[in-house]
C-alpha cells in the first residue's frame, strides 16, 4: 500500500484529504505544519507528499526545499489556495502545483498519476 504524507495546517481540510485518500486505498499520515511534516518525511518514508504553502513554523516552500535537498525523486504536490506562487521559482521543484478546490477529483487524479509514474 502506498503511503502519502499530507502537510496541511487547517485541521478540517487535513482530515478531509486524509479520508478521501484512504477511500482511494492509500495509507495516509498527516502533519499540521512544515516542521512536523519534515520530521514525518524522515521517519515514515512516504511515497508521495502533498504540501500546503502558508503554514506556521515552516512554510511549504521551506519544507519543499528541505525535502528536495535530501530526496530529489519523491513526488510532491503543492496544494494551495494561492495561485500567485506559481510564478515563484522555488515551487518549481514540486512535481505539481494545484490550486485548492472543493472538487478533489483533480487532486486525487494527480496523486494516482504520480504514484504510477
């Protein structure tokens, strides 16, 4: 079973993503900020990571940078409510940049595609 790490500071959204991904057949671990996400990345060896950008303690861009310094190949999806960061060179290290939507179809499709590639 593929393991996904969801790093999202809003609890209700974090739990929604967790439940949706569990329903798709994945094992899901979650973190409430970038620091916790980084620790879980090192400890749990996930197969894919989803990262929100605006979070306390360590934002998503900082987390992405730290992870890429250790693992250039793990699939990472930036999943943010803010589309203005798409022009930020730092986020280009992610495999995908998606803008949050109430319809999680695109999100789940990208997760599946990245795990299959």
